[in-house]
C-alpha cells in the first residue's frame, strides 16, 4: 500500500475512534424519564435507585452504572437505559425493564461442617417484589441437623415515606453447640434459640442508610455450665438493641465490578436484664475496581468482636462456620475477636449473555429469560480468632489461596466452583452458591 494511502487510512481510523469515544462520553441533560415494561413494579421503586435526577447531565458510563444498580434490586430479568432521539430538543431517557418471577419455593440440602452425617434439608419460600413495592417475604423451614423455622418481612420503601424502611423477623432454631472447648468437654448437644426483631431505618441518599432495631432473644441449654449461657442459669432471656450503618456505591450488588461497601453494626445485648450485659460489634469494608481492560480486582476486610462483662460461648466469634477461609473449610477457631482479609481477581470468559427459552410451552415467560456470565477468578485470604487479652500474631493466621470459575445466572443466583490450597498446599474443592464477597 502506498505510504500516502496508509497515512490517510490511519488518519480516518483515528478520527473514527475519537468520534466513538466522544459519543461514549458525550453528556446529555435529562429532560424527562419514563419507564416501560413494568407490569406490577411501582415506578418510584426504580427511580429511587438512580444517582441522577431530571435536569442533571449524564454520559454513557453513568447510564451503565445506573442500569446495574437497577439490576441489583434482583427483580428484573433485563434492564436497558436508552436515550431516545431528541424531540423538539428534549432529551428523553427510557428505562426498559423485563420483570422476573417473584415466588420461589426452593427445596434445599445443606451439608454442615463438610460432614455428610450433618445434613439439613427443607424448603425456603421467597416472595420478592410483594405488592410491586420490592417488598420481600421469606420463610424457611429445615429439618435434620440444626432444624429451624424463620419468617421475615422487609419493606424497603414505606409508601408515602420512600426514604424510610422497616423489617420484622421471627426465628427458632435448635443448633448444635459451636464451641470447640465445649464440644471437647461435653460432646455435641443442642441449644434452642428463639428471637424476634423489628427494625426501622432511613435511606439518606442512594449510598447512605442507617437503622435501629429492637429485639428479644431466648437461649436454652440442656444443663448449666459457666459460659454456656450468659446468665447464671441454663436459660437466657434478654432484650437486644441494634444500631447499623451502611455506605454502598457498588454497581451490581450480586456481582460488583466497581464501587465501595462499608458496613458497621453494634448489638447491645442484655441491658443488665437478668445480669446479662455485653455487646457485639461488626465492621466490614469492601472495594471493587477495574485493574486492566476487563480484569477486576476486589478486596475485603472483616472484623467482629464480642466485649463486655461476660460473653457466652454462643456469641463468640468463629471461623469455619459462616465465615470460612477457603483452603481451611474443615478448620474451626473461636475467640472474642475475629479478623479476616480477602483479595480476589476475576476476568470474564463471556459476560452479559441473555438466554431466552420462550419456545418452552406452559412455563411463565418470566422464568424463561436469564442474564448469564462466566468468570475465572484467583483468590487469597487469611484470618484468625483471638481472645481479648491475646495479641494478634501472624503465625496464628489461617491462609488459603486458589482459583476457580463463577457462573452468573441472574437475577437468581451464582454458582462458584473453586480449587483451594492452605499454607501446606493441602487441597480442597469449594462448591458454593452466591458471591464470595
């Protein structure tokens, strides 16, 4: 190719690339917003997720971010934000949605403590977007190991007072004691837990929220032993006050690629009723950001502490149950304080692929459309528990690392399959639902 033609070709390509970038970052002033596709969902439930208002300037990046925030509600199969051609110089933003199925009677089988002899099974009934207000009704019934029954109702936006939310929760469980010390001394046995909570909070803006809760807790042990209960008897009865704050700028909460999440919670237990008086404090920080091209990095720090005059074993901080170091799934630790840190990188094999099974008869169309993605990830994490008079030592940390795949099946769930190692390169498979953090 002659040099002159080559230079002309490169010049035209550069102009086209610049024009495309200018289009992507071109700003528009939003003059009007209208929503289409919502059959039962109230418009204000969608509008309250937006980080801009009518009269604000937006670009393509901001529209993509807000699309993911609407997806995060978990009640839509598909969301599109499109700027329509200007009519009489008026910029119209159309938010197009496809609503998902909202009633999920889900049977489950849960293998506790990686032990096939400790299996819980039951059904989880979830009703999402109740009354078209994104309200959630959930009940859980399980048998087998650690049988339980619970009922919860969450209202994220009180009608007429959209910045305020409220929730109720009732629960009963017969759980095997978690304490390693107690198990070594007495073997395994069950404690009965009953609780009631009501919470009320405010969404100050799209990122900040705070709440307060009031509750009552009942804990029954089959016998008395110091530390097994907080009272000097085998049964504890006490009130609980909770204070909570969250700051959340994540795009897609089910699988974030950008943003921050910070949460802090203080539970004040007992209030000196029946000589019970102690506190539990949780602090968590997460960050998600783009590293290079499509490579995403994220990290998490989590801290939990129980403090006060006397802490019962059932409220100690534990590793190996709800908080697990991958590579140490069968290792259990307990103490007043828990420290945990995680780092992970993930890259898409494919993303935002929409599956449509409309050709299947009888099944409601809301159950036939899915947003699918497949990611490969590598991770490392470490953590430990210590008692309040002990010092945090590096040698006491449990550390794990590994790699795996995550399959997104939105708006419903995620499947993770990972191969993990501990410090001595002992290996294990990790198969789990939901995001790691």
